[in-house]
C-alpha cells in the first residue's frame, strides 16, 4: 500500500522513537535529548547505541546502523516500509487513510484493490474478536486446562504473553459470540473458525446461524501473530492424547499462508537480531518451552516443512540458522528437505539431532537448559549432519557412490555461496575416497547425463529476485554518499545541527561548488523539504536518512565532536570546510586549464594562462577573507 506523505508525517509525529526503541533495548538519558543503551542489532557489553529524541534518529557507533523510526522497525522487526507505517498508525490509534472496515462489517464492494484490502482488515478484526473470546474462556480457568498447562510446564507469564486461549467444549459457543457482534458467517467460515452444517446439495439455500458450528472445540488455542501485531490464524491442541487430529490449524485464507508464516516471530524478532541466530523448531509447545527457558531467538513452523518463503523471511534477521526438529524419522526427513532451501538463500544452517528421538520440548524438560545450550554450541553444519545420515551403511562400493551423488547433488547445486560449496565438495570427496575434482565433475552433470557449466551454478533450487510485498510499492533509488570529501560531509552534517547553520552555509553560495553530486543532492533535498514545510528542522535528518546510502556519513552530527560542538568552534569548522570546498573547486579548475595548455595555439594558451592567474588571485582573496572572518569572530567573542 502507498501512503500519502502527509499521512506518513502524521504517523511519525504521533510516535516517539525512544518509546519504540525501548521496547527492544533499555535506554538511559545521557544529557539533553540523547539516550544511550546496548545495541539491539548486535551483541555488545558497552553501550554504543544512541537515540536522539529531538531529531528522532538512532545511530550505533559499533555496527553503524542508523535511521529514523521507520528504519528501526524495518531492521528490528523485519517489516517493510508500508508495514512499519501501518504498525505505527495502529499503535497511535490513527485510522488508515481509506475506508476502515474494522468498525463495520457492511462492506460489500468487490473487485478493486481497495476492497481486497478492506476484506483483509475485516478478516484480521474477526480473528482479533475470536482471540478475545478464547482468552476470556481460559481466564475462567477450566480445571483440565489448568492441569494441562501445569503438566506441560507453561507458566502464567508465558500463556499471557503469547495470548494462549481456550475453545470451550461447545458446538456453537464461538458461533453465537460472533453472531452477537454481527460478524458475517461467510467471513468467519473463510477463516476456519466456524463451518457450515449444510451439505453441498443445499449450499445455495439461505443460511441461518443454526446452520454453523465451531471448528475448534475443547482445544488449547495458539494465536498466530505477525510481527505487525495482526492475527492471521490459530492452532488448536487437544487435551485427550488419543483424540485426532492432535493439532488443528486454521486453513489457508486471504490473510494466512502457513508456508510464509513462522510462529512466535512477533516476540522473537528482536532477540534474533540481537543474538544473530535463530533456532527453528516444529511445534507450538517446542517454541513456548524454549522461549520460556531463555532461548528467545526461536521460531516454529506451523505443521509444514520449511519453505523457500520461510528461508527468505529468516534471511531478513540473520544468516545463522539452527534447525532443531524432532529426533524421529519425520524430523530427520524435514531437516534434509530444509537444507537446500536454506543454502539457496545464502544462509548458514546448522542442525541438531536430539537423542532418544526426543522433541525439543521433551529434551529441555528432561535434560535442562544448559545441556541444550551445550548441544547448540557444538551443533555441526546441517550439510554434514545430512551427509552423515546419507552415509549410514556406506561401504564404498561404486554403485553406492553414484547413488550418494544423486542424492547430494541437488543440495550442493542449491548452495548460493560458492566458497561454502567448495568446502562441502571437499568434505564429500574425503568421505567417499575420491578427489574433489572428480566429485565436482560428477555434480556438474545433471541426472539426465547432460553436461552443465563446470562452474557448478545452482540449477536445482532457483530463487526469484525478492519483489516488493505489495505490487504498488516503488523502488526508491537512494543518493550515494560513497567517496564524498570529508569537508563536504562535515558541511551537510553541520547544516543538520542547527537551522542557523543550515542557512549560513547556503548563504555562502557553496552548493554549486560542491564536488560530490550526492552531497549536493542531499542539500537540495533538504532545501525542498524545509521550503515545503514538510518537515520541522529537528526532523530534517530523520527525513533525509532514508534517502541516502550509506547512512553512516549523514550521522556524523549524532556523535562527538559535532554532537557537542559549541560556538565559536562551530563557526570555525563551517568556515574552514567552506574554504576547503572552494579551494578544491579552484584547484580542479586550474588543473583542467593546465592540462589543456598542451597542443593549444599561443592565443588560446594566453587566455588559459590568464584564467589560471585569476584562479590564483581568487584563492588569495579566499584566504584573506577567511582571516578577516576569523578576526571578526574573535573580536565579537572578546566583546
């Protein structure tokens, strides 16, 4: 979705970056409007993360991450820009700039992009209503639910944090609840919350509330929540160990896609960023037990194997993946199938095979947190784990080698990192007693026997380029600040320290003399923003930071010495930088003229020599004016 700039500005004004950052890391005030704390994006012991409340910007001196409130949410929670805007709007209670169906279920229009979006918001809201119903039911503390939670070791803090609920053992409890709220039964049915009693033969007759029944009955309910806070579905677990199915998930819908969603990511995203790793498990209980025990950088799949979309989603947060599936045969198969998908996304997967065919929940409760952490620290790369599995019973016969290569080739060919691919080939060659060159040659031959390029280009698992999540999103070309002279970077940063400095620099007619096109574009964009009254001066840096790459050069004013600079040092620095910019311009002009002297006739040479003399005169006047300004500033300071 594309939001108008006025709406984006309204959302930003209604939120404070300090509040958002403090939900991810602890901050303390460090004078004025500056806050410092441990960086939420990398592990550190000494605080290097700084937030400027006035300018609504953050910057880390360690990992160099910087930006405004939207960039923080994009980095910390893996949201794209529209999702970050929508998240902040919802947080501030600002309705989206369009018809909002959350307060009404009367929307009937179909066929347009807006009506599709409205339909999604309606479904999100129905799921929210269902969640409130389920959590209300668990608050009644049914004895068998309380006993089950105690037996599984889930405390009240965990059940509250993850909004775990209960669907009563009643065929129509939720159906009647939604009826009272005027929820369309067709929408609730699309979400898999209720189901029609009618047979297909009678599907065209008019439905009544009595024609529907609850899908989830007498189950522990796990809401599936996106990092944006939207509820897309539910998982329900039975209490009777003999009942089937043990787990029942919401069906695929307009808002829920199991292959693109990971359970718990809404709570674990910030921890994954900070620890730079993620543990991937298979079930709700595995996730909850690990998170409760302190393994907070964890997510769970939803009854499906890892998919390409899962791998892309994880890539937003970290490259280091620990796959910890059940120790049974199904878990091992799932690990094997996940390997090429993870390698194709340039991720570094490790695997943990739990003993005694235990699942992570059982292992943790039996052996404890320290043992699991020890297992994780020594976990081998997933490729080596899968290779050892393939080599069980291997005796080195020729036919066995061929069969092994047929199984392992798709995995190696999927590996996007050619360096990693090289090491895996060497490992495989050593295991089967062949040379790496021979293995590489065999792998470069596909199953049909046709020769491919000897460069081992991945051909089995092909990944399409990542496209914007919304087709209306446009790709913004950022202004490059690479290679900008220090004097010009100091000028643009000093211009962001005080509005007085900004106008002082512009009044020096220095823009046309800037050598770096990127710095010039940033100055012009800043003029445009202020001229449109689009941004208050304090937020100017916050507006500009999203338009440049890299961002670090535009953050010099957020750290010493510019952060603490006072008069007359500020004036001296601005004057010195302007002098360097103008001198550099004059030197370049003189150099260009001198290079043109060769091969010219005497008349043209004379004209260029005169121009060079004029440039030397201008440089002399520039130095003289600078000394005069410094003297005047000194007199003013003495006065």
